[in-house]
C-alpha cells in the first residue's frame, strides 16, 4: 500500500501522469494549469520519464500536436485551462471524431471577459458537445486517480475516445492535500501498453481525418454518439478494476446522506466537499438534506441521476457557468431534461454560484437549502438565480 | 459503391486502402460541364495545367477533354482558356 503524502495537487497530477509511460506531452502553460506543465517538463528534462515534451507556441498547437502524435500511435497528454481550452475548441471534435485516446487535464478557470484567472466551470461547458469523455474530480486523490485511470478508459479498444479531467483551478490545483500516490509498479500492472486502432506509418499508409460529405456525415455523427454512449460500460468496468486494485471506488454519481433526503443538492467538482459540510450542519438541525455529486459529465449518467434523486421532494442544482439568455445553468438544463419523462421527480431549483472564483462558504450552501425549504408553495421553481449577487 | 451504415464504419473513419480517393466520383457534384470547341483550341494545355482536380487529359489528337467521373464543373478551365475554346454547359 502506497504511503500517504502531501503535495500541491497540480504537481501531484504531473507526477501521476509521469507514472503512466506517456510517449509525449504537448502542453502550453496557462494559469492555473502551469504547475502541471512545468512539473511534467521537469520530469522529462531530468530524465525521470522517457517521453517527448513538445514546447508548442499555443494551445491550438498543443492540441494539434497531441492529435498528430496520438494518430502516430503515441500515448499523448496535454493540459490547459480557460482561454487555452477555448483556443483548442475547434480541434476537440476532430480528436474525438478520429477516435484518438488523448488525455487532457483542465484546471477549470473562468473564461474572459472580464479577464479573471480564478475558478468556475465556464471553460469546460462550451466544450460539452465536442464528443469527449468528461470527468469532474473533487479532491487531490480523485485528481491523481483519474489522471491514471483516464488513459485506460480512453485506450480501451471499445472506447478509443479522448478524455478530459476537470480539476477546479486554484481551489484544487493549488491546494496542498494529503493523498496516496500509486507506485510505478502498481500503475504498470493496472495500465497495459497503448495499442492504437490505426497508426500513421510510411510502410502501411492510411488516411486519417478524411473528408466526408452529406452522403456519410450523418452516419459518422451517429457512430460517434454511439461510441460515447457505449463508453460508459467501460468507464464503470475500469473504475471497478481500480477499486479492486487500490481500494478506492468511483461511480458516475456519488451520494451523501441522500437515501432518505427530502431536499437534495447537486454539485460538480471541488465544491462537493464544502456542500457536504453544509449537509452535516443541516442534518444536525434535523433537516433531511442530502448531496448528489455528478462525477461523469459525458457520457451523461441518466439512469444514475434518476435513481439518485427520485425520492426527494426538492432538488437544488448548482451551476458554475452561465448559459446567457438560456434556460438556466448548463447542469440545470441537463438534469431537468433527464428527469422530464419521470413520473416521480423532485421540483428543481438552480443556483448559479462561485463564478470567477467567488468564495462559497458552508453558510451559503446552508442558505440555499433554507431558501428552498421556505419556498413551500414552490414559487421559485423552474427558474435560475445568481446566488449571492449584489442587487 | 454501396453506402455503408453507421455500424459498418471503421473506428475513426480511418481509410486503410491507399489511393482509394479515386473511388470517390466527384463528378456527381457537377452542375455545369466543360465542352471544348476544337475549332478554337490551340492545344496550349492551360486547361490541363489549371484543372484543380487533375481530370483534364490530352488525347492522341492533341485536343483536351475532362474525365466526367471526376470533373466537378468548377469552370476554371473555361475561365483560363484565353482562346475561349471551352464553354460551360448546364447539366440536364
């Protein structure tokens, strides 16, 4: 069993990736991802890992480089944040359409403008429909575990899709947290060598990323959608395998004191731990409060979400991004749509909070529960509100 | 060539047969076809040089024609032909 150590999370993520026998990384530094880029670069420069570190001139080039490398059969890694992710945007659906198992960490940060370097989820949400597997982590241990697990999911022959791991910028990347780091041998036993479905090699020419017109485009989109939906089975299998080897079990939807809860809250990412403290506080006062944490954003875990919330009277969905002029936060619209056809479902509230790094202490989560409990006539349902914004 | 169903597509739509682009007949895109007037043609070959599809061929008599399996009807040959020997005719 690995020993429990403390380290800055971004550095620990780079350490974990360093155990995964990557062939190459192309990472352009951007706050708050920079420590991942810097430490991975150190590992290569110091000869601790046998990989190519490509010093690209932009995130667009970083994603282009990992697409090319992955196509050539290399286990490829990148990491970014905010504007960097926005700059990669046009390439993300190409990586997934070409079924290249790239792994990327996203140190989630607010998208400009105004310029802001702190944490929310406005960078990942516009990438929702790019065809990537998208995972949110809550703490250091999850960030490390998922950084390793992601390669195995992505490279499974029945998946062959890129994976992004969302790690809240600063609030998680820059914390020093205790965790267990698997050993090199353990990771080697868990993660087999990458076997690509095709490679670019002069001796056996193939075409990747070919042109397709209206006679094939819809079939290709359907195949990609099915591939992403089918990846869930493998994700669950790989998480089970991890649990057997390392004793830490992961599910697409985690619950905390949710079984008998009348009011549930749904969070994604590092806010889950603070919300959990609010649940304890409310339970101590006799409120039947519970928490649902959404770990798997794509493929969306419909069955698990339905099962987790079906017995609650009220559900507070929390969002850390805005869909301007839309129906509410992106998580809210997703959850609402998932529950639309259910005969038994809670009424749903949406609070948009923690934007641009705004601190959300335990008391704010308690406050959300109190507001919802006071709304006995369900008058505030079906709309969204910017929590804590000055009037 | 029978069109494949979504289930039959190879992973990532990788094309494993080199040179198979020739099986894709871009001539189906055409709405106008180039027609050469050999009375005006001086056999300079500028149509051959400019054809972006590489489908203009010179016959044994020295005159040119386009392979209609691949000619997209873009009209660049007609535009470049300075003796005005190529007319673009609407497809029926």
